[in-house]
């Protein structure tokens, strides 16, 4: 995706908006730091959002997960003394 600095965006705003309407989204940056993304309003969001539970049914967590290695950890911290 093309990155444009603020000064260039102000100078060529009409042209850039026309390009965005045709599907060529762009990013406006200030001092090299991206600030905003400009795209058509009906354009699909390109960045998929990560969701909770995306591994549901694919992994199994043991019932004693929160107690695994309990004796070893206690030994490391001197709890056996």
C-alpha cells in the first residue's frame, strides 16, 4: 500500500481521493509514521481481526494444567526445606 506524507496529500488531495475511489487505498504519514488509511467506504477491511477461541476444538488443555510441574517449581523456590 502506498504511503503519502501530509504535505503531498494536501497538495494532491483530489487526485488521491479519485485513486482511492477506484480501489487504490493509501496511508497518510507524518514524519514517516503512518497515521491514517484512506480507502473507499464500501471497501472490505484488508486486515483480518484476530478472534478469541480461534483454536477451539483443535487443542486440548489437561485438567491439571494449572498444577503441572508444581513439585519442581516448589523445589526450585526451596519449599521442600
